[in-house]
C-alpha cells in the first residue's frame, strides 16, 4: 500500500467528456433567466453608518486609519504577587523609610505582602485612585505615532570575527619553571585553585607585587601529572578565561614532567582538533633516537620520552603482564602508548575481512518490490474508464427489446393504482397509540390494577369488622379512603352489579378532559453510575476489626480513656471516682487512685510523664512513674517546683508534694470541668467548663504555674476545645459553630458552620487542615479548611447520638462512637495535592458494648503506634480491637 502513487499527474483537458445531463440542466437555467422566470436577488439597501463617539471599542474605527491605541499597562511582577519570594519582601527599615517618604516621591504605591492563599488577600485600597489616574492620563496626555523600523539590532553592529578564530595570540599570565631542565609549564587559574585546596601549593607575596606559589619536592609528581592530564582542555572550558588579573599567579617548581602511559582520549573530536604537543613537523623520528627527548612543543620546551624502550625480553614481559597489550599501539611522534577502544578494534577487523568499516551499514537490505501481484488499496493509476471502451451486452439488448415489444402489443399492461379512499379522523376512538397527525400526543394515565380488597373472595384480613363498617358509614364521602367495602361471595354468579360504576366512569372522563397533562423526560441512566466509585475495604487495610483484650474493673460509666506516647499504658476514669492505669497488652491494672468526684476527662501528656484528670471542679496533675526514668525524674522536678499556693482570678494552684499515688498538683476552678486537652509542646493545658458563663475556657501553663482566660465572653455553650497540631490556632466547638482563633494575633480566623442541631464532640486531623464534628442528632460532618466554611461531607451512619470522635495519629483512620453501642472505623485519606479531595470510606463497624441507661460507647482512642483502638462504654468495660 503506497501513500504517494508513482504517477499522480492531473488529467489533460483533451480527455474531458462533458455530461449531456449537466449540459441540458445549464441550458434550462439560461433559458429561464432570459425569459424572466428567474430573477437575480437584489442587494438590500445599505443603511447609513454613523461614528459612535463614546463607543468603548479597543479596535480602531474603519473610517479613522490614524487611530493610535492607548499604551498598555506593564504586566505585574513578583512584587505584586500574593505570595512573593522572600527577597521581594521589605524589611522593617524599608517599611519605615517607605512610610516616611512623600507619596509623590515613592517608587511604588504599595508594599509587597505575603498571604497563604488568595482567599486571605484583602481588597486593594488604591484601586479606584489608580483607575482615575489612568483615565486622566488617557484623556489629557497627547499621543504621537512612532514609526518603528523592522530591523534587527544585531544588523547595526559591525560583523567582526570571533577571537578564537584569530589565534594564536598571548592571553594568559601563568608561568611554571622547572629547575632541572629550565623549561616552562602553563597552568590555568582553575588548576592553581585545585592545587591550593589540596594543600599541594602555598601562596606567598613577591617583591614585584605578584603572587608566587611554592610547591614542595614531594608534590612535584602530582603537579606535573595534573598539568599533563588537563593539558588538552581548551581555554573555553576554563571559567576564568579572559580575565587577566586571575592569571597573574606564577609557579616556581622543580622536577621533570612525566607522561602517563596508556591514556587515550576517545572523544568525538577529529584528528585536526587533537592537542599536538610535539611541533617538529613531518621529519623521521629516528633522528631523536640518541637524545633524551623526541622534539619541542609550541613554547620551545623539550618533549621528553615517556619511557625508555626495552629489548625483546621487556616486551615479552609486558605482553604477559599487560592484558591490553594486544590492543596497544605506540605513537612515535608523541612518545606515548595508546589503548584502542572496542569501536576502533571492530573497524580494524572489518577492514581486515574486506567488509564495510561502517558499523551501521547493512549491504544486504531487503528488496522492496514496488510492482507486485497483490491488489493495492491505492493503485498507482486510478483514472476512470473512458466511455469509448464500453461494449454493450447483446443478450441484455435482446431482452430489453422483447419487453418493449410486449408493452407495445398490449401483452404487458402496467399496474394501475387503486383509487384512494377519503380518510377521516375518529375523534372518539379509544386508541393508546398516538395519532399520526399529532406527534406530541400524550397518552392518558392508566388506572391502578385491582388488589385483594376488590376481589369477590378476599382473604379474611381484608374483610372489615363491624366497628370499621360503622366508622366507614359515618365518615363523609369525601373523606373516605375508598368508595366500597370489601365483601365476600361464594362465586361470581352471586356478585351484584357495582352501584358506583357510572359515577367512577364519569369522574374518569372528567379527569381526562379537565386535568392537564405534561410530558416528563426520563433519563436513560444506570443508577449505579450515580454512586461514587469507592475502593473495597480489604484494599484499605490495616484497620481494627477483632476483639483482643477486655479491661473490666470499672463500676459504672467509663467517661474517658487515653494512652501514653508509646502505647504501652492506658489511663481511664469514670463514674466510680477511681483513676485506673492499665497495661495495654495484658489488661492488668497497675495503679488505682481515688478522687473525690466522678472523673469526666483524662489526658496523657505526650511530652512529659503527666496525666491530667478532671474530677468535679478540680484538675489533678499526677506523675504515674511509668516509662523512661529520665522523663519521670524531669516531670517530678517540673511539678514539685510549685512551692506555695497560688490564687489567681479564676482558679487556685495547690501543691500536693511527693504523694505516693503520684499526685503532684491540683487546680481548683469555680465550676465543674467537663474536658481537658494538652498542647503538642506539653506545657499548656486547656480546660472547658460548660456551666460557667463568665469563664468557660482556661489555658494553664504548667511550666510557669500560670493561667489565662482567652475569652471575655462565650458565644454559646462551649462543648470542647482543641489545639492545632503545628500552628498557633485554637479551635472552640459550640452548639452549632466551630470558631478558629489565632492565639498570637488574638483574633478570630474562621467560623465554620456545622449544619447540625447540637454538636457534641470534635477531632483535629494530625495535619491540621481537616476537622470532624459529631452531634447528638446522629450526624458526623467533615470540614476541609482549605475548601469552605461549610461541611465537605455529612454522614449519618449511626442510629443514635454520637458521643466521641478521634483521628489516628499515624494511619489514615478516624472513629466515631455512639449510643447505639457501635464504633464505626472510617478510612479518611487526606492527600498532599490541593486539587484532590479527601477520600472517606467506612470500613468496619465494631460492636462489643451493652446498653446501660440508654447510653452506649462514651469514649474511644487509637493506639499511638499500631492500628488499634480502645473503646469505653456505659457498661463499665473497655475493649481493645486490633
């Protein structure tokens, strides 16, 4: 198959045969135009055009060829970006200098500022002023048309040859003298700097204000070898070439240069570009057999022999020891041995075998048969057959003449069309199919099929009782649910006539006649295509799925549980007023600490060995004495530093000394404490008090034994507070909103709308950009901080109120516990790509707790390292799922 045929010449005009049919058609049109039957279409009268003086058009008017467009504004640079590089941000001194400068003398009307995203960029205050100045410039300033020359600026400069094409000429001041022979060596600045960094040379100042570099005798071989190895480098490779001051260094060295044997430059350069050190010309090299050198270089120095040629015994030993002896050739002019590469060996072998030296040339290419016997999709010649080659068939001619003779003699008569009957439209026809003359016909809605109630022998459960009959008869006809009462007959012959038949038919006709109909478009769509394509749970492992350890020692509800940093121990508290510390792997109780009131919240500090427990209106800080001994001692030193009682405005600090149970400090508040949470630094503790109106939130600093009140007024009843994992943000959860505060700027950053009736709990993602909020109305919402202030997703997976939610610190998992005695594990993957939305897939429902006083699972927490979860319920049990 050929894309381009061999013969593609156009057909000559002499081969053109006009079509008789087209000729008749053209003559018919010409005759109609002459007789006036076809009149040419007249052009519409042109409307007068006016110049719109105030038209806002960027294109020039057609009647104004000298229109000069307005000059365009310069494009914005890096300074005007909302996230400029650090070098464009002004310092504090530059800001003060810019503010103190008069507005007319300023180099710009703004100062570059940096924002995290486009949503944080405020409105530009100078926008209206700059637009007004722009309008004044366009209106008042005259414009002048400048004639631009279509000329390349490089054509105006004289064309001079390149300096490297005018070599040789002196360009370098770097001299090396050898003491033994008195010859000279040249070194570049790059080589000299390399010698100085390696400690081979040292600098000292000479009397003629030049730099002299001294080389020890032990380093002469290294310097000479380096100079010979890099001697083939061109001046273009030297980054300091062309700067005369960098070549003002002079070397004073001793020794004699020695060439390294076996070095061969296998670069792609030709033989004309090779570095020829020996400049003696085309003379026999036997003339230098009695000398210790083989010629002179370009500077007049002697080129020494690389080695003394041995006798046949030395060559034999070299052949036995050197594996590359068979591919080594000796260059007599340069006095060095060259090892031939594999490419040159292959070319030599091809020449010796009388074959082509080019490695890529194949003299036996397959023959391409252009003219074959196979049928081609695109033939070489595809001209249509001329009419003169057509030979009519005699058989077909006889057959046609036979039919014509039969028609003439009347033996074959053409079939006459039957007379058409008049068609009438049947107005009262009861047809479900649409009439042909009405393509938009909408069929009448069908009546519902009769059910068991309308049967002559209905089942017993469909027959009404005496009370239902009396109630149906006493009800108004309009308010009845049906127009008949089911009755039972032994056979169809006993069924009487239906008394409401005519009324129902009449109502049916009224419905069809008076009620309008509307055509509804149905989508041909598979319902499965509307559902999101989620991965299978088995592909999202690991996640907790099996009961492993049961912790049973509590009497009453378990309100809160937490783990230490390593996950070896857990702490729990509940209604029985006893704080318990467990060993997570075995379920053994390590310590019990009795507190005066029910324990509502416990949190284990991930930096210090400190457990914060909220009991009534008091928060206890205790050191359990578990884990690393150095951390335990530093924690004791931190907590025992409080010597006296500290009374602050909203709380009081009491030292408890070195208590045997580990209690060190207690903080007494004015109201009952509902929840506590630690900052990631380990020095700050946030406390929530729902019943307090004046001081619902307090932040304690355990390093300085101080407390501060972040809010003067609480907007709504505060349910829970959390710290951001890495930024100075403080999240406050109320009944319907999540407010985000910046603790450094002391201002609100964002207000998230939960879209629930009453929020109960929340959790922050380890990266800090996503939040989940649970509510008492069985709804869990997911917020994406970078997306919107409204929920990204709302999930209703539980049947009762949600009591607690939490994120895993390492794995993409989060859990929600509810009063329906279940904990749902969900895969929540947050991607680093800002364009890709989070992936939320429920993977497992964990059940193990029992209902107690209409409460189910009250708390949960993930293991610090493993994909495990602890759940505490109202039945007084704690379960570990792995």
